[in-house]
C-alpha cells in the first residue's frame, strides 16, 4: 500500500534563500567597464616602477652620513681637563621610559695621596661609579639627554649596534666615556687649582694643569711602589 503521508514541500526554504541571493550584490552584478579603469591604473603603477632608476644602498661597504641630530649611541662627556661631567645623579635613569640605564653614584675623594686618597673623577660631590646602557632596551628617544643637568650624556651618530650576543649590547662606562682629547688627563685627579665645581660649568677649566699631571704621576709612582712591595712580600713568604 502506497504511503499517503504528505511530504513537506521542500521548495519552501529554497524560495527564501533565492530571495536572499537575489538581494546580495555580487561583483559580476556591476557593469564590466566600471572595474576596467582601476586595473589599468594598477598596471600603470607597475610600469612606472619598472622604468624607475634602481637605487641600492651598498651598506656596509658604503655608509651614508646620518642626519646631524641623529639619535645614535650615547657618549659620556668630559671636561677639558679630563674629569667626567657625570655626577652620578641618576636623573637619566629615572627619565628612561624603557628602563635601559643603570647608574650607581659614589663620593669623590679629596683625601691627600699620602693619607690613602684615591682622587676624584668629576668636579661634583659625586660621580658615576657604575654606568650602563642596555641597547636591547633603549628606544633612542633622547629623554635621558634632556634630563641630564650637566650635559654629561649626549648621543652620537653611531648606529651600528647589532650583535649576536645579548651581553655585548649592555654598554659599560668605559665603553661610553668619550676618549681623552689633547690636554686631557685620565681621572682620578684633583680639580684645577683654585677652581670650584661651578667654574667648570662656566668654562673656566681649559686643560689639565702641571699640578694635576704631577698628582697623577705621584699616584702612579705610589701604586707602582706598592705593587713591588706586595710582590716582594709574596716572594719572601713563598721561598722556592
Ligand atoms: S649622565 Fe647626567 S643625568 Fe645621568 S647620572 Fe650622569 S649627570 Fe646624572
């Protein structure tokens, strides 16, 4: 016996989807000419680029000069007699948004040599004993430069700061200190005779003086004598 149960009309849903399909705009729906100029314009850009002069920078064989105020590697500057401008105030470290700078200040020492004095590194009360910049963090924004009250910290135009060793990109004070120029004397040594800290910032120190050079020579002689005495004591205590 044939099944007489009415079957639901399958075209009911089809009618709705057909209506939706008709209402949806398709790319083919528009006239062909409407898209044609855009394609031509695209090829125009391609052809224009094909005939443009090719410009290849031959880096690193040829290095182009940077802009004058380029933000490159930092430098810790010196006064004309060689003393360091950094006074270890840590303002640069506080200003750094990337927390890339580490500074540890220490007191300068004006104790005479014969009393075991170690000398001073800056004209201020303190100096930057530890100074590090982590170039894995630095974003070269220059806020540290703005914060520095003594113009100790500036940025150079040097930009080749890539390495395959993370530790090598943490620059220490000896790497950041400006090299000694003519007339400068490597600290520690006293300030120029008769000058105070403020005189250095008023440009009254021009070069290392004879008294400063004698002080350094005396300190080196004392250190050398101490080394010899230590060696002699070691030899005396360990006979062969
Ligand atoms: S570089 Fe300038 S801001 Fe930074 S610790 Fe030295 S003096 Fe202070």
